C-alpha cells in the first residue's frame, strides 16, 4: 500500500467499521478526498484484512466487515446465535426471494397451504420482506419482495447471487453447499417440487424421476445446515 493511499484507507476503514449497514461506493466517495480512487482504496483495505479474523466483504450493494468464514464456527462457543426462522417462514421467504414480486395468493399456491398473518408479520418484523406495490388485477393484491436486509443476512450482494436450481443437484457423497442461501434454496425447491408431485398425483400420474432426484438433493442440503 502506498503512503499516499494510507489516509484514505484509514478513513474508509473507520467508516465501514462504525456503520451498522453495508457502506456503498457512493457513500465512501462522498467522504473520501476528491482525488481518492474509491475502488483502489477498497482493494487495499480488503487485502489488508484478507488474512485477519474479520474480512472486508461486499454484501447487499455495499461493503461490511464480517467474520472470516473459517473462524465463524469457532465463535459459536462464545457468541449467541440469533434464533432461526421457523420452517414455514423460511419456505415463505424462499418463495418470495425466487418469485418476487409475488402476491400472497401466489405464495399459498406454491406452498400448497394457507399463509398465516403471523408468518408474514414475522418476516416483516425482521425486515426481510416488504411491499413492492400492487398487481393490476381484481382486488389489486399487494406484491411482496425481499429487502436489502435480506441480502445482508444471507451474505448476498445481489439477488443474482442466489444459488441456481442446478446447484441442488450435488453429489450425494460430496460436501453440502453449507450456506444460509443454499439452505433456503433447498427448502424452496423441496416445497415447490412437493406441490408439483401432489398435483401430478391428483391428475393420476407418477412424479417425474427428475423431480424425485431434486427433492432428495434438497433434503441433503437442508440436513447439511447453514455455516453461519
């Protein structure tokens, strides 16, 4: 790191450390000297923290210090983890993430079960979902989508970073994906696949073998659990 860059790097470090939310490039650009190269500053800061117990990570459209992945499991001995969302809330959140903007009736159709107001309130209270307008159809139902807090909680920089469906089809003897986003995807995939299988059963047909394989893969990922 050059001596000329150090003052800007120290300022960026202080700003990101003090912030409660990921710090965007625009925020840093407004705080750093006019002649500072924001991307060079972040690159230098990330390199400085690469081998430390915390790393500089790009999440939810900004930058934030986070525990190094290899250290995180050890912290479970001394840090109380937040209570995980109930299964029904995870299913609902997964459906919203992958189908947004989506209405309540569409969520219920995919899940094959009614969505209680308690579950929706829980996701709202945790800041994971938010109204995204209304659909121009009879009754003008509310459309639901995820929030920046959802991205931050699941360690994602963008919705495009969500695991693809094919990532579920992993080697049964290989390692689980082992991330909250993968766990969420497995839940959503299993829910949708079960709904398809039930619909086919009602129509008098057998579930497709590919669907069965996907359910099995989803269950294996869920058993692996998140690493957070």
